[in-house]
C-alpha cells in the first residue's frame, strides 16, 4: 500500500489574494486575479462553504469577515421576482444581464443551508435563514441533474439544522425527481447513467441519492447511488491505482472513450465527497481508499506526476492538460483543493479518535 499523502495546515493566502470587498474573482493569470472575468455566484457559494470548513480548524473570528462578505454577495445576487440568484458580476460590481443558471442558484441555496447549520447563532445565521426560505420554493423547480442533487444537499443541511415543514416537502419532491432520472437506467450495468455524456461532478447525483435514501427511509435509492458511485470510481481508477478523472476536452460519451484531458479539480473533489458519503453510509474501506486516491491527485499522484495544489499558498492549478499542470490558479480549482483538504483532515482525525485502525492496515486486511 502506498503511504498516505501528507496533510497540511490551513492556508488562506491565495483565497485572500483572489478576493476583494465584493467577493472572490473567478479566474487568475498565474497566481494573480484576473478582473476581466469578474465574479460568479457559483464560486462565492463555494467560498462560503470553505469558510465554514475552516472555522472548524481555526475559529469563527478567523473567517467571520469572509462569511459576511460572501453572504452579502448572495443577498445582492438574489432576485425576488424569480426567486433565483444571478450568477455573473463584473469587477466593478455591476451584474451582467444574463439568465440565471440552475447550478448557481442551487449552489447558493446549499451554501446558505450549511451556514444555517454551522454558523453561530446570531445575525449571520438569521440572514442566511431568511434568504434560504425566500429561495427554497424556486429552487425546488430545478430540472437539471446536478442542480437537483445540490438542492437535495441543501435540504439535508437545513433538516440537520432543525428546519422541517416546507424543507421536507421540497426534499421529498426533489429526491423523487432525482430518483426517477436514475430509475429508468438502473438496469443498464454498462451505462447506469441518465445522460448520454458524462461531464463534470458526475459523483454529485450519486452522493445525493445515498444521502436522500438514508434520510427518507428509501434504501433502494441509496443502493443505486452506491452502485453508480462504484461504477464511477472503477472507471476513473488507473491500473496503478491513481485517479484519472473525466477530462472536459471531450468528456465521456456513452459507448465512447473518456477524455483524458483536461482533468479538473471539481471532478476530483466530487469523487472525494461522494466517497466520503459512501464511507459514512457503509463503513467500507473501499471508499476510504477512494478518498485518499482523490486527495493524492492534488499532490503528485496523477498523470502529470506533479502537484496540482500548492499547499503553502492554498492555491490550486486549473487542471491537468497534455502539457501538464495549468499554471493558472483560479477560484474554482483553489476552492476544490481547500474543500478536499478539510474533508481528508476531518476523516483522519475521526479515525484517530476512535478504535479504527489506520487506513493502511484496514486496506491491507480487506
């Protein structure tokens, strides 16, 4: 068994470098923020999730200002007439007149729910609760696969925080719609997937099925989620046990070959989070191994054989292409690295506090 990749202290250096008084900029040229592309709600929502993870290791005072800034961005993004969140914003703060995306609205809702569940009681939690309640109804009407999964995760976080009533109603509706998507293809062992092409964050719907099935007492839903996740893990594991995610230069068409490049951090963290959920549900060491495989991808256990993340600055390159790791360190990839690091830190710490054997011993015995 290979040694576990090392852990690193929290570093918010690059996160701070990408951020202004408005929020976190989408893109970077090298390590420098690129104001030409401004901001997006997707990344601000992810940054809020990172803040909440970092408060576990640091403390609330270390992240409070960032939480308030990101929450203010989401407040300003919200459109009462549609109940959805605008997504794109110029560097000067002006919103672009483009349709809201289901992904952005669902991610905003998820970040708000996690804030309700994790932030200390007070003004921040109150603002997040009000905004979540205003956005919930519209979010329940999403039609795309990944936004449905994200809305389910939002409802799960809200239920953990003690919210029921409308939240449970939306939870059940979205879970039913997500399940129907997979129910139609669950007998196809070669392609148990409701789309003709596998693209980004493919593990997200599988993760949502596992969580939703457990919460709603529907074991078949969880079982299908686990089977889809197993299929995705197997398809993206190389013979030497490294992760090779679906590249976005061609994706993965049904009956065709997976694109090898460009591999991106969002897909790596999606697999890690799916495996984390599956490990919690089953206790199977297979999923702990998948988590560690995904974490290792960020360092040097990948097709480029070099680190994608820079643990010292907290930055991450924008993926792996034919020429190696991208030197641009944008928001999405950086946030994916920071999320992956904290989930690995948390699960290793849980293992060390219990009677669980070290991962290497478990894997060797399995």
